[in-house]
């Protein structure tokens, strides 16, 4: 018991997690230019977030993944998603076509 009395560690305890999350969001808000680059590169490299992040110097692959899954169902991403699905179908049809 005496051995552990001097050990005072909070194990990464965050006193106010809501405030902490709000500060993180504000500090890492996506600019319109970054969104456009993300969408353009997503068409070229679908779900290759490491490659997409290489074109966004201030973003990590984790940031790209989080942004994608947060925005994939919104209207702003619908056109990009539709283009990607058409491209995927075209590639699959070409692969099935006998030569």
C-alpha cells in the first residue's frame, strides 16, 4: 500500500472532454481548398487515404478517413460518390468483357 501512495497519475484523464473535442475541431477545420483537393484526389485514388493525404500537407491519413466517413452521406459528396461508382462499374465491365 505504501508503495502506491506516492504514485499520482491520471492515466490520460481529460477533465472536460466536450471542451477538448470542440478545441480540436476548431483547430483542425477543413478549408474549402482542402475539401476540393480531397474530392479530386478521391476520384483518382478511391479510399487510398494515405495517398490522398500526401497531397494535403497539413492532414494525416487519419484526418482524411475521419472527414470521408463524416461527409460521405452529405449532398456535397454525392456527385463525387456518383462519379466514383460509375468509374468502378466501367472498370468492372471492362474486366468481364472477353478479349
